[in-house]
C-alpha cells in the first residue's frame, strides 16, 4: 500500500473530455498504459476498458476470468468482469451488451463512433488494437467508425500531475536503495568471490522489494545486468541478466526497475570491479560528461534535436561520436507507459520540445565492442528552472 492519493476518477474525466473533442460514443481501450491509468492496478492479461461518453454510465474493465477477483479487489474501478475464449464470455459480445445498456449503441440507430488505440509501440506491452479485434468490433457494431484515440492517450499522460510526480519520485527512491545494496555487496566482497549477473540482479531486487517495490516491470528481462562483452555491443540497450561471471577490469552496468503504486522506477548505474584499464577509464569519463550535458539540455522549450546535438558534441570532441546511440530518452509513468516520447533527432521527433512537468528517462547508451559499455537511465522531471533527476545515485562510475 502507499500513502500518495492519485485522483483515478480524474483520469476518467480526462479521457472523457478528450472523447467529447472527437465526438465519440464510447472508447474501447486496450493499451496497458490506459488500463493502468484508469483502473489503478496491475492488469497483466489481455484486457479491455469500456468507457462510455460522459453521462452515459460507468466504465467497466474486462479482464480474463482467472484474475477477475484480484483485479476487483485492487482496482479503483467499480465495475470489473471477466472474459474468456468460450461461449458466453467473448469480450466483443460483452462490449456490445455494455454499449446497449449505456445507451451509446442502438442497432436500429446510427452506427457508433468508437475510440480505439491504433498504431505500433516499440514495446511488446503496447497492446494496440489488433486487426482481428477491429474486425470483431465491426461485426458487433455494423457500420461503426473506429476513430484512433492513441494521440489523446499520449497527450493525456505526457505531462504529469503532482501526485504522479510524487509516485515516480518514490519509485526512484526505491531504485536508489537497490543500487546502494548492489554497491555495498560488491564493495565488501570477499577476495575469492566472483558474482554472476543473475546474483547481482537478485541483490538489487531483494533490496527494492524490501523497500516497497512490487514489480520488476520491464519486459526486457526484469533487472538488466550486463558485464564485459555483454555490456559492450553496439547500441546496446537491452541486457537481461545471465549466469555470466563478472570479471575485474570490465564494464558492469546494473539497470534496476521498481514499481510503486502503479508508477515506475528505472535506474541504470555503472561499476568497474578491481583495476580499471586506462582506455576504459577514459571512455567512462566521456560518458560522465555526456550525462551532465544531457541533463543541462532537458529544459522547457528546448528541442530534442538541439538536445541531441549538444550531447553529441561531447562525444565528437573526444573521438567517440560513433559509440553514442542516437536515442537519449524515453517516456515513463504508470505501468505500460515506457516508450512515448523518445528523445531522438530528425524529422519524426527532433522538433518536439521538453515541457514543464513531463518526466522522461534521461538515457545515455555508450558502447564500444572490445572496450566497454555504459548506460544511463534515470527518471528526470522537467521544471521551469531546468531538469531535476529524481534518483540520487550519481552519474559517476563506481570503481570498487
């Protein structure tokens, strides 16, 4: 349990206001980030939120039958029911009944305008409406118009409420605790002790669970621990832990993930055990400079293009321009909110600007095969005075 009160009913109101702008009769929401944002609990199965326009009844969450009772107990929605692939429980028939009951669908009247979330998410947890699901809707609502609501979803969840910021701050405190536990264990290791990546993942996870985290949320392998060659692949942004032994004198990145009150923490920190080779130390020093350059350029009104160029200047000056991944950030928020927006230069994203009260994962991915690899991921609040990094773990590499 937590002591920060999110206005979950206010989230429903935000969605319904956006529905009014699009003249929608109801929404069928499938994205994990929408389901969490409205239900306020962990919903891991294929699920749907039926959300009628304001004044036409209550929303209802449909999740798979085997998890209905838990979700009922933990959700902030009053109406939760089950669906399954069998007669009497097909989700599309249930949605049709709910729409009729809410008065937003009359088989003899005008076909409804239905808001759905379309598109492609880089994360497998995106859960946009599929082609098959769209066809099922068209069968149950002949002549209906499926209106893409996804831009509204992103817009609503982009700038964070004060209570959401407080949740994200708490989740970041928990990841700090995880990194502190990892650092202590490694610093006090016995001379003959050699850790595996999986052991390090367990050390961080246990500390965060004790501190109140409920979920190692990322689909990229829970805690991401990469060492040596596994930390050094080109553009290496995914390092699920393995039984590889962590050796002295090589890069070790520890990327920990927490969840508190349905909001996420994501903190990557870097270590070197034993003596550090001079070339790797220089590489690490350049990484640290880029971390500070990134934070200095996350201020309201600055474009993603300009931010990238300022960070890239550091790498270019030191001769490492080709070792810096061009993505410098991704979104963060409630469970499922882990991609949009991405801080990338160019015509698709470059003109986008940082806005006050957005929280973005500041990210540096810096790798050279055969030498080393480092990763920064740290939730960062954009304020009118600049950027506030929510975790307190320093950017500097720890040499232990």
